C-alpha cells in the first residue's frame, strides 16, 4: 500500500455504540479514513454508491430479512470495494456462506481491536482474513468429488518453475514486494508472473489464487488468525 494513499472505509452496523467504537479505533490510524456510516441496508447501499469505499466493515445482523443479501447487493453497486464481515454471530454456516458470496474476511466482535486494523490492511492488499477452521471448511466445500488435484492438474502443469515459486510464496501470504525480494526479481516482474498465473489457473485475484494453492497442495494454509 502506498504510504500517501488513504484506505477509504464504510461502517455498517445497526448499533450506534459499535459504530462509534469502531470509528474511534480506526481514526487512530492516519492512513485509514471513514467515508460513511450506515445503520440499515438501504443506508449502506446509498453511501456505498456515493462514496465507493475501499473497505466495507459489515455487520451481518442488521435486523432485516436475509441480511446475507446485503453482500451481493453491495458488490453490484461498488464492485471494487472489499467486504469484511464484523460479527457476533457464531453460526459457521452463515459465515461460510458470507465468504462464498464475496466477503474477503471475517472478524468476530470479541476479537482484539488490533484484528480489525490488521484485517483491513490485509484485505486491502488482496489477502483474505479468515480463521484457520473456516478456511479448512471452505476448501472442503470447494473441493471437487474424488481427487482434488486431477481436475486442475493440467492447469497446474502449465505453470513454469518460476510461476510455481510465485504461487507458493503468495500462498504463504507474501505481498508482491516481499515475493520480489525473496526471488531477487522486480515487483514489475512479479506482477507479470501473476497476470500469467491468473490466466493459466483461471483465477481472478490473489484470494482465489491462495485458495487454489491450498486446495491443490501448492502452498500451506496460514496459521489461524488470533
């Protein structure tokens, strides 16, 4: 992330005290900027349309019918925004469905305040923020019947040796700058490799690439988020 570029954030929670607490935490970080706060789905959709935030912190329990529908509705009007679910829900089925619908991270409300900031930064950089148990369940849900590798083996075999190295490092959670340093190549070269990798593996972004890598044994899933 460029040091001089703010991350624009929208807060969506029907409890004012929660929004106030989040705002207080976020405002301590000068590169994070709150561009809107919403208490309902209708408010969230309007603010998202107007402000086009980078990150949306979304409470799934807004007291409305099927709050999960908020995720695809937000993604339709602001496709470049990345959604992090901030929730007190313990229903893992609901949380997994939120990720399948497009949420890039899940932070539980009882977690430390620092987790919110870390999640914002990680998701903004293109990574996911998920507990290890949830990542494992998602991978199981996404795995094809029978062999997990064979259906995708031809795509994997199309990778060059260098591209395979990049996939492994991205799977470890390294950013492009870190991958470049590890492989002694430029960030521009890393980006070129990623463009080729995305095309060959038929994934659209780093999160899909990471899931593909974990699912096919090209990288080890990261440790659980605390």
